[in-house]
C-alpha cells in the first residue's frame, strides 16, 4: 500500500495547498500539472481526516476511462469505492445517488424504479418527435443540437438562438420519454437537477452522505451539473473541490463552457489554487503552447524544476495540397522520430475530423509500412461491457498483473449483469465463480484472434443470453453483438488480436491515429498535428453574400484555439506542426486562406524567445 | 426522538405468519411464554445484529412458520424494519440515504429476505436453493451489506445471560472498550508497571511464599514427571505495561475486597447494564457507531421488584432506543404508555401483535394512563380480559359474584384463573382505558351505574350517555339528545350491552338492595358494631328500596360512603360469594367469560 504521508510530501507547494485546503476549492490545473495525483491524495486525506465514517464523498469524473484510472490509483491507498466513496461519472452519480434512491418519493413517474432508455429506443423516440414536427434532418445531428438546447433550458439560460422547430421536437421527445416512463442519458442529469432544485428535502440528504463533492474535469461537465453544484452549495453545507482547466474545454458542442469553472472560482466562498508546474512537457513546448492559447493572457506555466530537455517544435510547410500533409508525415516526421529513438506507440497523429486528410494519411502510412492504430475507425465501443471484456482479455494472457485488475473486479461486473438479468442469485455461488474463472483465467495467447476469443467467452458465459434477459441491458447486448459483428473477417476489427483489444489498440509498435477530442487526458512523446490551415483549424465561415470566407466568430475561434491547445499539450518532447497555404475542400473547391494563425503565433513566440 | 425502529413486519418466520407492528423509540414487549417474544427479537437481529454469525442468517427448515404446508418450496421469509427519527443526524442519514421509503420526515426500510434463488420452479426449491439477502428501500436489487449493520445495529442481551461471566471475560466485557479508549501516556503505564513488578517481586520473595511455590513445583513433577513440563509459578496479575489495564477488576464494595462473583446475580446484572450503557455512549460520541438499538430480554431475572422499576424507568425514558421483552409487571408499569406491544396467539395458531404507539391519546389521557399503569403495576396490560368498573366496590364484588358461573371444568368461575382483571377507573372516565384496551386488542367489558338525572323535568341516564360516547363508531350510537325519551332507553341499553357496555338502572349499592338487603344490613352492622346505627341503616334501606327518585337513595349511600364504599363492598363480598348478581352485572360477567374463551 502507498504511504499517504510520503506521497503527500512529494507534492509541490500548490498541490499541497490544494490537498490541505479545508473549504470550497477550485484547482486550476494546466496540462501535465499532476492533477490526478493531487485529487487522489486529496481524497485519501479527506477520508482520513475531515470526513468521519460513515459519511463519505462523491468523486465525479469525466468518463469511464477516468473512473478506472481513479479506481486503480485509490486502491493504491487502500481506498475502494463503495457505500462511503462513490466514484463514477456525472451520469452514474445522478442515476445512482439521486434518481434511484429518491425517484419513487418524488414522482409517480418513477414509482416503478428508474428505467433508462436504450440508445436505440431513445433514437426512435427522437425520430418520431422529428416526424411529428416535420423536421427533416439527420437525427444524430439534431440530437447533438438538442442536447445543447436542453442543457440551456435546464440551466435557465438564453435559448433565443434556437429554432422554434428544435424547441418543439425537444418538447415532444421529452413528453414521449415521460409517457413511456423512461429517462435518457441527458435526462438523468436534468432530472437530478430538478430533484435537487425542487425537493427541499433532497439536498440535506445528499450533503449528509457526501459532505464533500470532488469533481474532475469540471470544464467539460456542462451547465446542468454546474447548477446541481451551485444549488447544493446554496442549500447545504456541502463542500466542493473542483478541478479543471478552462483552457481545455473542448466539448462546447454539447454545451460545455469554460465559464462554469470560472464562475465557481470567482465565488466568494471559493478559494482558487493554480497548479503552476507542468511535469509533462519541455520548457519550449510549454512556452509555445501558451502562445497558442492566448497571446494576450500568459498562463505562467513552468516546467518541472529538474527538467533538462527543452522540447522541440518542428514547423513543416506542406504548401498547397493535403497530399503533402500526408507525405510530410512519412517523409519528414518519421525520420526525426526514428532519429530520436521514440517508440512508434509514443507518437500520436491528431486530426480534427474524418475526411480527405485522414484518408490520405492512412493511405501513406500503409504505403510506407508504418504500423498504426486508427482509433476512430476501429475503435472499440465505449461501454461497461466492453471495458469488462477488455479486462477479461487482459487477464487471459497477462494474469491479474494486467492493469491491476483483480479477479473480484471481474466477478463483480459479471455478477451484476447476471443479477440484473435475474439469471443468478443474490451472492455469486461457487459454480458461477468457477465458470467465470474458467472462462477468464484459462491462459490464452496474446495473439489469439479477437473474434475467436469473443465467440468463446460469449458461449461459455452465455453472455448474449444474459444480456437479452433484461431491458436495461439491451444497450450492452447491442454493443456486444456489434462488437462481435465488427470482428468478422473483412470487418474493421477483423484482424485484431486479443492483445489489441485488451490494450484498447494501444499496442507496442503502433502509432496512434486519433482525433484531437480523443486525445484529451492522454500524453505522448511526440505529437503530429497535420492540416493546420485557416479554414480547417480554425474553421472559417463561408459568407454567401460576399462569396468569401469571413473571420471566425469569437466563440468558434476560442473553441478551436482550445482544441488546438489540447492537442499541442499532449506532447512530452516533440511537436510537429504541419501547415499549408491552401487545401481543396470536400466539395472540390480550393480554399486559400493561408497557414493557421495558431502556427504563426507559435512561430512568432518561439522566434522572439 | 432518536434514530429508532418505528415498524417491523414479519412474514412466515417461526411464530409469525404475518405480523405488522408499529414500534416506539422505547418498546416494551409483553406476552405469554412461547408467544414469540424472543423470536421477534431474533427477527430484528437477522436484519441488524452485526454479531450474528453469517451462517446464522441462512435459516433452516424449523425457522419457517409452522402453518405452512412445508418449509422452503418457494416460501419466502421476510423481515422488514423501518427506521425513523434520523433527520438531522448526518451520519445516520449518510447510511440510510438510499433506503428511503418516506420523506419529511425521512423513513428508511431494510428488508431481510430468505428466499429461493432464481429458478424456473421455485416450488421445488429445497434448503440448498435458498439464500438470504438484505436490501434497502423498496428495490430488491438495492442490496445492503454488513456496512449498514456496522453503523446502525441492534445489540441483543438474551434472558438469563451470564452477566457475571461477561463482565469478567475480557473479550466480552463492556469494561474493555471503556478502558481501551482511555488515553493513558504509555510512559506512565511503563513506570506503574515497573513499580508493580517490584512490589510483586517483594511479595513473592517472602520466604513462606517462595517455599510454597517450590513445593507445588515439586509435587507436579512427582505426579507427571518433568517431561510434560507443567511449569507452575505464583504471581499476581500480569505486570507488563500493555497488560496492565486488563488486570483492572470491578469490585462490588467500597473496600475493594469483594469481587463481582461474590456479589449477587442481581448486582452483576446492574453493573453489566451500567457498563454497557457507558460504553455505548462512549462509542457513539467517538463516532464509532451511529445508533445501537438495545434489545433486552426478560431483564427481571434476579432483580428485586423495586430495582426493576428504578432501572427501567431510567432505561425507557432516556434518549436511547431500547426494546425490552418482559413478564414483569414492574418493568411494564414504568414503560411509557405508547411504548407497549402485546403479543398473543391468534385462534389460528400464529402470533399477532398490537402496539399502543399508534393509539391517538390526548396528552391528558396519556398522563392519566401512565400514572394508572404505574400505580396498578400494569395489571391491565397483562390481563387476558378486563372488566372496567367505576370503583373499588365493583372491584371487590365482581369476583365474588363471578363464582355463580361455571368454568369449563364445571367449577365455580374464578376470574383470576381465566385471566380476567377487574380494573376500577376511579370515576366514570372510561375512555382512555377503552382506547388502550382496544389498541392492545385486549377484550373488555365496561360496567357503569345508570345515574339517572332530571333536567327541566326530563329524566335521562348519565350512564347511558356516558356509555354511548364510548362506542367507537358514531354510526352505532343513538343520538344523545334522544335519550330523554323513555321509550329509547331499553334499545340504547341493549345496543350498549352488545358492545360490552353494561349500564345499570341506578347505583350499584341500590341495585343490590333487591336481592341482598339482608346481607347489606349485616355487613353494616359488623362494620359499625352499634345497634343504633343499624336501625338507622335499616330505615335508609327501606326508604331507598324500590324508590325511583335518587333523593330517596341518598341517606343509604351517605351511610355507606361514611364507612368507605370499598371497605363496605370488601366485607359484603364474603357474604354474597357465588350468588347471582343483578342482571346487568351477570350479563357483563358472561360476556367477558365468552370473550376470553379462545
């Protein structure tokens, strides 16, 4: 077990301040600032000092990957999530700590328990609502827009920019959820907000159980959670420890905004602590990233005091064709990476979105025989069942050394779904344990084809059958059958091995090819940013009247700037900026707006220093 | 009110087919032997007792209610408890937060289930297919584990436990957590240990003692030889610093000469309970526990009645949830009136229960009953049936009259033997008592005087009006206003009698004149011992006999009252034993005899 005192002593001054801070605190944590470690030590410290059992705390994180990361790190201090320590995403917190316990006491609607709409079901309800209103668009696009609208409504923010039809569709959709006794993913948070706001007896109950709320990545959690937090602050003596970085807000399209974290840090009852040190990147990279972020607002991030290497930034001019961006990677970037001895899996090529550029890059990587993992193409679905299967896969070739997964972890999840499906008993009995053990712990080769292994585990544990037994598992069933289908010969995952799957594709020897958004929270020795052209990053709006591209509106520019910043700051040692003067857009027109202003700003900054 | 159990529901467990009992912060459970008092406590332990072994929570065939066709086979044993009074207690709220079934005030429920595992044919499930679970709230999937019991628990003290052994045994002693919680400087302890060692050494090196030690060793080695190596040395208590606290003993006298084992069993019990309360309080203030319900079974063992009353007056009126099962009127008599639970066997063989906590008493009624139960040693609660009467006169006379009836063995009816108590309410306000008895499900009859009165030349009976007000449902009542109409009187009386309320024509003593005037004169003469007053009494008797006007009765009543109605009745009772009383008394006696016959 890790020694809390010793680990605490290793923190820097600001990190220690954050751990010791006894009231509401916002920690502004730039890239590489050691925020996760600070958070974990904060939690361990709170549980051993301020918070007396049986009271506890809730730790909310951005997604299931980060939940896993926290679970492992907390286990190092002997802390295991459970009744006293809730660890989960915002949605699981809202569902399990607010809706489920109190739902039946709040409204008839929830008297039979909380039923979560399967993705498919929610999709078809949305399409129905669109039909009724006569909105004819791709439903996934509408869904994203409605999420933003919904969050604005829930947070009582201005919705004047939204079309009347959108508002009508949303109303109908929400009505049909209600009449079907369902909540969808977003509704978990909206309903939780409503409970907390309108039922005066609920906030004290929450504050009694969780005198502290610890929230990670606050900037990307959106308005409804922010409203839950401020409502709890107003009505109870709950204390909040929120960590985040407004500069790294990248989910604007779902309604996230850097303003929420700023608003929290500016409250009188909050103390704000900035973590100054960046332990990830070299001095030059840190300086450059700040130039990219906001030339007028220096962030004053410092490299770790004992950091020797400066870090490097390469400017590569790909001139006028997107093809050149792709070939620059193989011809110019790759020799530099080899020369530095950087292993391929420590290189990330980050792009904005699918399209010509991505296709070209993939093609030239294949031609030059550079092994890569295109995450967004072949990415495994993000779902608890997949995470669990990945753990099982890892154990089956690496034993429990794999990612610190314990056999109890494996058992717990399987038992949970079996129990939900009503196919098993209250406590897992011996035969169930034996079955799971045999299925998961029989040693496999890391190179076993994924399709074969999935087939095996599905049949020994009757997974599909179990998942078909309960409606709330239908999303998991869909995910599993989708995964199995994708593993068939000729399908995107057809060549994947057990090891690819267990390591989520991050296999030794393969370069990571992924989106800027998906790079959030990760780090690599080298980061390659192709396509840095005005019109791609930042986006430029087409003006029909003048038949020209205008300046990006400030919110768009700021969002893109943050996205670029996030990509740039993933690098420990080297960043390759591939820019160009013009490109041919997807409709075949040449767009010539010059190199991305972000590149120019960095260039200027580095030259001047 | 503190965090406490406010309801328990039991299905298919031992004596209980389906029991649903409201409970109060302090609950006193009374009931005959074998009615399931211990089983009720055990049911609570299944949900809440952290010291109950894991294996014990898996029940066995004999734990199913007897009335089932067969144990197992799909039958489910369920014990649900509700907890309330924890709003404002943040630690308790933290624990019970996701077990709520009610809001404002919060109400939490924990349910223990012993049921077959999911199976296609549960009716075929046998012992091996059964398992238990405890869940919170209404969702069976919301399972709660030992973590809840660790904080909110029930501690059961079984009847006739070995209090002395418990206090002496370091592991079980309630003294242990108290001593262990003390913060004593280890250096101080070390120093004390040293001086003790020194003193011990000095004592043991006294020649005679040293000699004795050698002799014992020699004897042992003679007996079994040196190989088996029984090493015997003499010493005092261990003197190592860390053992020091363990050697602290309790003495039961000021001179520290008499150990607990030399005291009485009673004092061991008192000391045990005192230590226990002390340690529970200490652990609660140290946040080691959130709430512990104490369940004390039949604590009256070995305790003097006075001590029982003092001890439980203390226990039952402090801010600490406690459940007591008892046979002792002394314990029941000091229980808060709303804390009583009565268990009894139903005609169908399973036990049912009634609780006073849900009876809507006014504050005045509650105070009256509280004092009454205290003074009468809770007799009313322990009775199988009750005859409520106005005063001492009826209390003396009714058992004597009862002997004119026959019991099931053909012997003269003895009210005591059939468990019927005659309870005087000392006045005419029967209402709190009937409420209590109805609430507890104890059968009762009421006997009250007719008390005719005349207002504006209209005659009516205060007794009938009084009785009418006692009827539980307004629909069955004759309008009080109509009771001045003589033609309504017989009907009103009949209706009341059907409901167990028996109203006389006049006043008890006057009613008796018809058949027992001689016995009354005799009684009066015996009590006065003077001829002159006997003559006066005879005159009063003649005046009252057959008279309709209450004015005519008053000389008689005044004379009897001067001697004391009770005393008069007490003496009269010896003369009328086994005689048939006036009809309304006879009907009352017959009815109660019927009601208690199960």
